[in-house]
C-alpha cells in the first residue's frame, strides 16, 4: 500500500514532491561525520570547519571584532582630542589656582595655541575631502602636503585651533594665490582641485575639534565636568553654558554630578555655584572673542 506522497510521485513524476516530506530526518552522529568528511573531500568545507555552526561562529566573531574596532577608533579620537586640550590648557595656564576660582573674570583669558601641529591640519583636510561627495578629483599626498605647508608658511596657521579662526573665503584666497616651493605642475594641479567648498568643510571640522578644547579651558581642564554638562544639562558648548548664567542653581539641579565631581569644602552647593558662575562668565567672554562659537549647540536626543 502506497502513501499519498508516493502516489502523487507516481502520477506526476516530473514534479518535485520533496516539499511534502513531513519532518526533517535526524542523522546519527556517525552519519553526520561521514557527511562532513565527504564535503571535505569535495572541497566544500575545510577540515577544521564544523558545518553551519562554524560559519555562524566566524561571522559573529568578525562582527564583534568590527564593532570593537569602531568603538576603539571613536574612543581614541576622543581621547586624543582631550589630551591635546589638556596639554594646551596646562601649557597656557599662567595664573594661580586662586585666580581661576575668582568670580572676577578679568584675569582669565582664552589663549589660542600657536605651536606647530601639522598632524591636526592633515586630519582636518583629509576628513574634509572624504566627506565631500561631489569632489571631482581626489588630491594626492603631494597636493595635501603643499596645502599644509602653505597654511603654515604663508597663513601662519599651525594647528586646528588657528584654522578654526580663519574665514573660509580668506583661506581659499590664500591657497589659490600663494607661491609654493613645489613644482609648477603640482601647484597647478592643487589650484585646479581646490574649491571654496573644501575650505568651508576644513574650517567646519576645525571648529568641531576645537570646541571641546575651548570648553575644557573654560572648565579648568575638567573632562568629567564637561561630560556632565553635555549629558545631563545639554550644555556642552559656550553658547549653551552662557544661557545658564542667571540660573546657576538650576544648572546644578539639571547636572547633579557636578557637585559630586567638585565635592570639596564644607558647602558643596556654594562651591559648585561659584564655579558655575565663573564658567558662565568665561563662556560669555569666549563668545565675544570668537563669533563662530555662536553657531554650535549641544545636540538634544
């Protein structure tokens, strides 16, 4: 007596009736091993692989490694910016600790560093080029070298803090007209590739990289306070911080971690309030010094 499946196969043998199989047959361990060896012999898998489980494991491992690499890159970039800001803060601090705590803001000044750091200029230029979707021609390393050298030699732009303070139109004019020591062919190529949009993007990137450094100078180099302001009160830029100048107590309520971070003295609230007043006054001062800081606010999720 034939089953329904067998009867259908006899009536219409030209059709594929395998989908009618009621359940998946489970192979014994020995049968699985024999099948694996056959697949190895045919070159379908390698000797050390163990079927689909091995493949899934490899994919998961690669995905995990890529995620860790991304987190590592982001962490390194942020840590590098913080180190640069702290180093500059320490090198430009000329007042005593009592002066930085004084509510009289006249003795505190923001200082734009002038030390040479070509790596920062290279980073702004390369990030800018990679972000431009409509860049007709990608400049090679020789052209980028020329631009960096012209920025330093003819523009007195030594790092991204100085680049952030330059008008993009003036930057384009400078790089379009400067006479470089490189060959005429290289200079001609760089001028044909350079666009005003490129200069705009480079300066924008310099702004974003300088922002945290300036905030750290305002906060006497305290990275933890900057994180608290940004994450708890959405006040991670001078523009945002200035808005709290009349409401220091409310800012401390929005960012309670600040009192814990400062946490010295008999009255933490009073100490923190004085600190906030100083930071807000400094924020107002740097906004008067650098107009471009008015363009940046802390993103709100």
